[in-house]
């Protein structure tokens, strides 16, 4: 299985050679369609040499993704595999052939119509030119962020031309020696009004930023301004200007209840905690919950359901 562009945010120039080598040795190539947002209108899994590819509709084709789903991943295959697509005992699929098709893999052979219609409308309304423009804009946005931030946080991987694909990975690991973790940056971004990008994947101690084509330049600038401001806070810790343990990074995010409490014991101001830049003073998103110990929470599960005795009583009743 391959992903193109790679999860490192790079268009791997050897991808066609890799697929060809696999085919020469009798293998088949499954492409993870997670990064199709950088392919649509510019290239395709078939052109690259993939034999099978699923499409993450939530990443490239406009369906919502959150709150528990639902997700949707249509699967496309090369012509030589079409006869082996799943069959169905009631609704005979248009492509699968009797005798070669495998059995049904789902109740509905074509997935969820309520979800797929969203992607169909998106594709129809965008058209070929619009879809291509969306891909180009996603790539442009990622490179804009990479260029604006690389003087603060190095971009871990770049392509042969010194550019990234539709996402970039920023390096935070050197700050660990100053007592600053990438998690501190992720939590502090909440004070600036942002849910953190993907943290520590695919590389531990990094942030993977994927802006997509949807954000305006002003929003990209606001995000970059936030990370540049956080870099200043990190530098203050490294220089000794800020306390290594009692600083805005270590206590982020700051809720309204904490900032407005009668008692404030931190060496930094309430203003720097809650309104760290001009953008937050103009429009503030307040987090509902303060700092959470992620590791403790993962290791110490708290059951919120009723006790086992309640189930026993119900069974007896």
C-alpha cells in the first residue's frame, strides 16, 4: 500500500517506478486515497500505476467528518480487477460479473446515498476546472504556511523543488531540551482560537498542517501569526525570561473561569493568557475545559455508566 503524496507531505518522484517494480514481481498496488486533495485534476491513481484506491470523501469530496461519522470510502479498481468487485444477492452491481465477483460486503452495494449525494453535488457544481483549482489552491496554501513559518519551525520534509504538497510537517523536537513539548504548543493554540493540527503523526514531536483549499488568506495569516506568537513565548522560556514551569504554554488552554477568578498566581498576566494577540482581542473563542493530562486519561479510564449491580437487578426483574 502506498500513499501519494506521501504522508510526509511530499510528491515522491519515484512513485511510478515503485509501482512498476511491484508489478514486475507479480504484486498489486493499493493506494490510500487520503491525500487525493493534492491529486484531483492534476494526476490520478491510474496514471501513477495503482491497481486499487479508496477515496476518503471527507478529505477531498466535501462530506462532514466528525461527531462519530459516518465516513464513506468508495473504492476504485483498474480494469483488470473490475470483474472481481463485490456482488450482491438482490441489487446486482453494474460492474461485478457472475462467477468472478466476490460475495456481498455490505447491505447496500453502493454505500450510503445520503452521504454520496453530497459528493456528487460537490463534483457537479465544481466541474473539472473547479476541482483542479481546489487542488492547486490546497497545495498553494500549504506552501504559503510552510514559507511563512519555516524561520520559526523548520519544515521537516520537502520535495525536489524545495516545496511541499498539500500539507507540511513542522519540527518541534529541538524545543524538548528547553522543557517545551509539542503538546504545549497544541494546547496553547486553543487560546488563540485553533484546534491543533495533527500532532506527532507521522513523526513524533511534530505538527502536520493541512490547510486545504477552503481557508482564506486572512485566516491562513491569522493561524501563522498565532504560531509565530507562540514561538516568541517559547523563546522567552528558553532565554529564562519566562518560568520553565509556570508559563502560558504549560497552563494552556485558559478558560474564562480561570482568567476571571479572584485569585491569579501566575507570573504572566491574565491578558497574555487569554488575549495573546490582536486577533483574539477582536474575536475570542473560549475553551470549555482547561489543561487535560492526556497520558493519565488514557491510562486511567473512568466509567461513567451505572454499576454492575444495576444490570444484575434489571436481569432479575
